[in-house]
C-alpha cells in the first residue's frame, strides 16, 4: 500500500471503559501495525451531559493495560490535534457552514412535538425514519424570520431523495442502501455542538484516517457518513465492520447482564497477555484455528480475509482457560506468589483490611474465614440469605435490580453512596432498612449473614466487582422476566415501587 495506513479508536467518556472498546481498539491497532502505519486515540466527548474526565482517564488507563500504544492522542499529542472533540467545536461549525453555503445542508426548526407527530404518521404508513423533511426547502426570507424570532434550530444534511448509497465493506463486500431509507441526519444540534456523524467524518478526514474498523452496529450509519464525504468532496476511508460481541446465549453483550468493564477483568486478576489474546479471538481466526498466540504474532500474520461476519461469543470459560495457560506458561512458579501478592494481597490493600479485622478475630485463622469474599470470583449464594423475612425471590431480585439503577444514576460507588442508595431503596419499597435492605446487600456482596462492616466492604471491593456481584445475584435468583423488568422500571421512574412486593413477618 502506497499511502500510510492510519486507524483510530474514538471512545466516548460517558461510562466505564467497555470490553467492546478494547476489542475495536485492538483490531485497529493490529491492522495499522501490520502495515507499519499509525494508530490514533481520539476522545469523542461531544455529549456534554454525560462526558466526564474520570471516564476519559479510565479509558486511557484500561487501553494501556490492554497493551495498546497510540502514535497520536489526547495524552501524547500529535500534528493533527486537538484529539478531544470538545476542543474542536469551531472546526465543526466551519465545515457545517460550508455545507449550508453549498446548500447541501439546511436549518431545521422542527419542535419536539412536531417530530413526535411526524414519527407517528410515518409509523402508520409503515415507513422508516422519523423526519419528513418539512423544513428542507424554506426560503431565505422564511429562515431569517424564524431566526429573528429566536426559534431554535438544528442543521440537517440534504440527503438525496432518490438513488442509492453503496460502499464496500472490507469484511462483507458491497452494501447498498436506498437513499429513501436515510433520514436527513442532524449535523449540528441546537446547542451548537456537532452530532457524532459530523464530528466523526470531519475528524477522520482532517486526521487522515484511511481505514475505519468498528462494530457491525455502525453499518446502518455508514451510508450517512458516505453521503457526508460526498457532500464535502472527500474520499471516504475503507470501512471494516467487525461482528458484534455476544454473550453465551447469543445475545448482544450487555452491561445489564454481564460484567463488561475492562477494569473488572483487570481487578479480577486476569493477565494482560491472556486478556489481549482472548479479545483478538473475537471475530477473527488465526491460520490453523490457532487459539494461543501473542499480540506480535497476530500483527505479523494479520489477514483481513480472516475476519468473520457472525457474532463473536464472549465466553468467560474460554477466557479462564486462556488465562490458566498464561499463568502456567508465562508465570514461573518462583514468581507466582509475587504476582498473587501484587494482585490482591498487596501491602496497601491488606493494610485497609486491618482496621476491619482488629476487633473481629479471635485467632489469626479467623481472618481468612472473615475476609475470604474479597479474594473470590463470586461468593456462594443461597435463597436463604438472599431472601430475608420470607421475601420471594422476585421481590429480592427487584430490590437488587433497583439498587443497580440507583447507584448508576447517582454515580456514587463510595461507602456513602451505598448508604444513601440503601436508604432510598427502603423508602421506595416501604420496607425496613435494617431488616430487609441491609441483609440482602450484605448477602450479595459477601455470601454471608454477618462479618465485616457492609459499607467499608463495599468500598474496598470497588465498583466493578460490586456491580458484577449484583448481576450475579440477579442471575442466581432468575426471577425477573422482561415483562416484570419493564413493570419495575416504569415504577422506579415514577418512584412508586412499594406495591410491587409484599413482606411478611416484619416486627
């Protein structure tokens, strides 16, 4: 290839770093390094309501743990910066104005009520999309009048009313979409910030990204991007869409049912090389169906033809098998104890346990019985401890699920966050805090009826392991159907959950 390959990963700092981010980052990195090209880290933080600096830091730290090193990015700089979208807003406005001047985009003054009515009408006709183009052809005078009245507007791309949009996917071949199925996409929001589509295309062009590897869920958006490239008169990059990450039931890997944070797998004691090896098995097959190999090996032998198109199963059992291989072969027995110490028995962590142990042990042997849950994958559960005071399994599951929602909504996973969330739970369900809520949470986290203080234990376990244990308890109880979950969410949104459960024998 004559042109230097440039790929990128562009995560949004709106939540914990997802394993899907590592998955896409790895294949962009592998592709670039196979062709001796550049790999770029860009932060797409145009969602000002949800983007947070701590999430950005977690993304950077997690990708570094996954053995990735970028040539340009937010933390290392480069000649195509800035690499944080919130610092590029003037650039997006400039290019949006270019499309307005070329009359390839227009100002749309549709209100939320209008959009809602449009969606309803189009749905009745069996048509796709949610916008009928009513502001597409306003005169200059009509636009000026609306603006003089201070009516807010977004900027939309004028998508051709007929014809087709075709592109070649590197893994799937030719994909064609009728233009009639593509909405006049929003390019600039009413707050002056760009949408993902505009920022993505402008950044990729200006940063000279010529290969885009991303998940297959973006296939539907690719025609919008192709049309934008055409509107600007730019050559689009090569697109390669990787298969979705699926759980062992064949459904999209969801954080609602699975631990999906990269930090969780780091905290659980997985080795970097094992995690990277496992992630590169997702949607790709090595020659001879080889399953154990280094990052350098896949970079050297990489072949785009070996990318699959069916879903990639994220199977923890396979990850555990691979990790065991790396422990046996990469960690000498003489160094094993040091590795275990650094993971969970390091001085800093053990010193935090000492105040909790000091007045609770009669012998040193008691320490291991008392604190074993800190060093386990999951504690042993039973209905007896998860369902205090004759609660049904469904009622306990509702309480646990609601606790997850409260913690995620408040984004406070400290001991004080749990204390506040547990009090909120008791009020929501009109149950006794001490006799119902605390025993359930304690059982979920520790597998015990009693032991070290709950709030301190919660904080020491940390967010990702706590969340995984809450999900594990929900799977163990297996009592919330999709219908019941929908009912619970509606009640939670209204803050009216008390009628959903009945509690017996509370004094």
